[in-house]
C-alpha cells in the first residue's frame, strides 16, 4: 500500500470536529448563482469525461483466469466460479486484513465496508455478486464481520496464490524492494504509527495488503478478469467521503480514521 493509498482510505480526525468554519466568502443570492453556474460547467465537463472513461473501462480486454483457486467462505470451500453465486459478474473489494493483523482490519477499509450492504440487493438484481476478500483466516473474518454487522459475503484468500497473482497483496520479498514502503516502515509519520497500533501489526507486514476493487465476468463457464482499481483512485474510498466532498468544511489533512465502534466520543 502506498502512502497516497493510505491517505485515500483514512479521512477522519482523531478528535471531535470543532464548530470553527474555514475562511469563506459571504455573498448575495445572485453572486452565489453566478458562481454556481460556473461550477456547473466544470461539473458537466467532468461528467462528460467520466462517460469517456467508463467506455474505456468497459473496452478493456478480458483475461481468462487459467489457474484454479479455492477459497474459504462461511459456507465452506468454494472456487472462484462458485463465488459468482449463479450470476455472471463478480465485484469484490480487497479489505486490508492480513494474517498478521491481530486487532482487526484496516479502519479505512472497514469504513468502506460499512457502506456496502445497502447495495447488495440492488447489485444482485442487476446480475452482480458483491463480496469482500481478505488474507486473514476465515474464522477471523467471520468474527470481524459479525462485530461490524456486515451482511456481504466475506471470503478468505488465506494460503492461496490469488492475492499475489492479482496484486491484492505483496510478498515479503516484493515489499522489501519497494522504496516507498521501505521509507514508510523506516520513517513512519505519527498517523501511520497509530494505524499500525489499530491493526495490531508491524508496518512491514501491514503495508503488504492492497486496498483494491477487482471485477470478474463469467461467460459460458469461463471466468475472466475484467478490471482492477487501487488506491489512491477516488473510487477506493469510503462512501461517506463522497458525501463529505459536498459539505462546506474541508477535511483534516492528516489521514486518521476510526472503526465505527471505536470513535473516542
């Protein structure tokens, strides 16, 4: 996980928000409308660009998944094809929760997970199975899922090559050869030290997990890898971050977050 990736998943201040507002302009309704109209032009341009990006994304070539994978689920062993649960599309988020994490999953990834359950029924009715992966053993995932009150399927990739084949995690050797990770391990900022304590793992182990969305398709019995996106892409962030972007107060620069049952207030 890169430094920027960590920042994208953690956006809450460790202290209760103050009532102090940032510097801002006071204007008339007419001035507001004129400024809003200018902003609307930029938003329309962004929307047009997003449509072009969506077309490019859907035009990516599909890659056949040749290797056989078997995962631990709450319902026993399942293959990648079986994870589709009878549908033709599989969309999964890789939660940073490695075997070395003793205190639970990354709080930022946990916050992202908190926003998924409301979409389950809608996606299922649109031929999409939504689930989450993590490398910790299934018993720990199931316990954490119960603690967080999640409903989505939570699948363990423990002792499989799947997370490494699809770059959802790094091997120890790979991590040692990435200068950015080495710098974070050797000279971590305060918020990253705090994050290490939150997950209960040393940074050299914790930073090997990758916050990633990955998509697969199943056609005529064959499974294909179709898409992957990793932090710091804005899509790899808790849903409430998108809501906060529409509020007047900017968020703290230091990327700290809490699990929903651990806020200090």
